[in-house]
């Protein structure tokens, strides 16, 4: 087999893995959008906040330590204990639920029945606020996150491809784990939203507030639930990205990468988010590999956005989105 | 005047029971506007009770008070022998009061069947995991709930569109799906907000027939608001007439028809 083709295969595989990570972030958006009609701009920051909280809890960091030291003049930074990762993840889930409840009580509750654009603006505000809180709470230095997920080259794939092609593929173990976790998450979410009472209620609330109330659904409860689930998805995405590239503030920018994914897949489709993520992942890696050398590289920075732009022009509802038909 | 607890049999052989819901001296204000002024009336078990009146009379406000969407500033709401504390609309729904809306409120993204199934949400007691994996109580529950729903779907003759997303349905059918969803909750009291608004004659006749049949077959107590006088007079056992937020008549259709205040309100007389 020619070298070029083998390289292309490896690049495609790596692209698929990267795509899964994009899809994970996009999923958070789709979920909130389907369940509440809100485009949650804060999803990326929520992933950052979740990852920082997780690291903070694991390392026994004192929350708001800078603030406390500045006001009271102490030098506390750490409690001096470390928390095992499983327990820390559970605690972080708890924190995300509390956050969901706060978002509902302080922000969303007061905006019932408002235009979607108003709710969208509120989430932009939330994003900046949350970023500030994350900084104040856990500090702004880059941290490593290790919850015990396997990392590094997968030797089995390396060996077997070497025997097959005479060239070993480099596939990161973390990416394989991420794929598995994403599959689990999606299955769970689909089961939840399609078959459970709470899932049905969630879809009902997304469609019509008044009608939902009239069949006995509490809007408050459902919204806290929606934001909790979004927080949970953000945590999963935060763990994956944080393990891969460290917990740092640029993590909130992965939300930007999710936008083209959503435009491709459609804002209302869970399978769309996954397929969209995979297409962007493979597309940008292959494009960089094939076209990159001709134009001086760095195509990964813009490829996804140009692809999204093309979609906006020719198929604005995305691949799987619902076609919008207005009755006149 | 009838005794509150006494039951009687109507001319067409239906038994009307004691008082289910009683509104006592309800006053509702929006800022300086008085939408409902000191109105009292009751609804008996098994009857079809109409609230009529010209535009802006406060009929929909009254319905919203009953279903908890508005909380009146004064007055008491008695439901099934108990004074009702101020409640959220979803709590009212859980206490057995279902409703439809003047401007249809359906879940557009769902099929007809799913829409009607949402009416059964409060009958599901199994937990999230049982439901997600279709195990234990969840399976039995779902089957039972589906039976109730299918019976209602048959009854309202919407079998053919069971799987259709409601957004695609014509107006008349949407109204019927909304009725089905309200019925699925097996309500103690069913509120219909202008069930015939915007319908043609044929659709109105269908809807009237369904309302009568529902009342007859399930014994459902129904309170409805309607503009169309002819329809109201044919359907209802007793009628409350409102004008400018006040009650100007209450009684059987015949009594109301001959009430001078009601005639004035409808034909138009200068208010002094």
C-alpha cells in the first residue's frame, strides 16, 4: 500500500477521535436547546468551571483563597488533603447541580416567557460571570488533570498496524476512552429523554410552557433538571479536554469549535451533534494533511468555520435539523 | 335554589351530583383594572357549566383563576369540599383540574400519541431507571397508561393521526388533540377555553358532540367558555353570564335567555 494512503488512514482515525471530543461539547448545547429552546452560550465556560472545580477538589484547594487572603491577610491555599478522583467527580456533580439551581433561581426564573434572544443574551452574561467566578474561586494558573484515565499511545493498535502495513498508527488511549464514554453518555441521554417521565416532561416544556403547566409539569423543577444535565455533560467534556490539554482558561474556547459542529449537525439533533463532530474532526485533519502543505498549513484554525459558512448558505437547518416550515 | 349537596336527574337522564367547585366572592385586579368583580358561582359534579359574556367580560380570567394561572386578590376557591390555598398551575393540574386553551397549546415537536401521553405524566410512579430500561413497575405502568390513552384516542376518533406530529395537523384536529390530552389526565373537572373558536359549522357540530359524549361516557364535569350562544344553550346544563367583570345572570339556559340584563348585555344598551 502506498505511504500516502496509510498516512491518510491514520489521519482519518485521529480525526474521528478528535471529532468525538467536539461532539461531546456540541451535545451539551443540543441538549439545552432541545429541552428549553435556549442556546446556552455558557456551555464552554461550564465545562471549564467543572474541570477547574474537579481539579480544585482533588487537590484540596481552598476555594476563593486569593480573595480570603486579600481580605484577611492569611496565606491559605490548600486544606492539605487530596480527594480520590471518583469521590471528587461525585462532589463536582453536586456542585454543578447547585450551579444549575442557582442559574434557575437567579436568572432563568425571571425570564419565563421571554423571547429566545433575551434568554440567549442572559447566557452570554452567565458565561462571563461564571468565568470570573471560576478565576476567583480556583485561580488562573494552568493545572493538570489526572483522574486515572489511560493516556499515551495504544500499543496494541501500534503493533497490529505495524504488522499489517509496516507502519504503526499512533492512536491515543485517551481518545479511545473518550469515544467509549461519549457512546455511553449519548445512550444514556437518549434513554432518559425518550423513555422517562422526566425526559418527556423536559421535551414538553421545550415546546410550550402553558401547556406543560396545564398537564401538571413544574417548570422550575424541569429547568433545574435541564441545567443539571447540561452541567453533567459539561463536566464530562471538561474532564476529557482537561486531561488532554490541561485545565486552562482557553478551555472555554472549545465552545467556539462546537458552533460549526452544531451548524453542520443541526441544533436540534443528538445524532447530528455526533455526526457533525466526526465530520469536522476528520475534515480538518484530512484537509490539513492534503491541502495544508500547499497553502502553508494552519488550516485547522479556519476549516471548520468555512465549512459551517457553506452550510449556512446551502442548508441552514444542518444535516439533521428540523426543517422550519411556517404556516401563513 | 337547589341544595348544595342534593343531586338530581336531568331531562336526558344524566345524574348531576353535589357541588364540586365553588367560587366565593372572587375579585381579580390587574393594577387599576378590575377584571372580575365579586363573583360567586358553583359547579356541580357531572354537569356542563358554561361561562358566557361579551368580549372583555372576564370569562377567560375566570377560567385562569380556576386553573391557577391567576391568583385572585379577594375571594375563596372551594374544590371538593376544601378551601384551596393559592396554588401554582401545575399543582392545580395535579389536583385533578385539566384544561384546554383558547389559542391551542400543544407540544409541536411530539406526535399526537406522545402529546396525549403527557396527560398521564402524573400517573407514573416508577423511577427514572425503571423507565429508561423498561423494567419492573415501569412496563406495567406504561401498558396501563397506554390503554387509557388509546381508549380516549378511539373515543375522539383520532386513531388515523396517532403518529402524526401535531404541528402538521389542521386547526380543528389540533383542538381535538388538546381535548384528548386534557381527558387523559382523567380530570375531576375539565375546563374548556372557547373549544369552538375559529371553527366552521361542521367542526363545531363535531366538537359539540364530543363534549356531550365525554360528559355522558366518562361522567366528566365540564366548565366551558364560549362565544357562540346557540352552541352554549344546546350544550350546557347551567350558564353563568358575565359582563364587565360582573355576574349578570346564572341559571338554566332558558332562565338566562329570558333575563333582561343578559339581553341588554348582548344586544347593547347604554351603560349608565
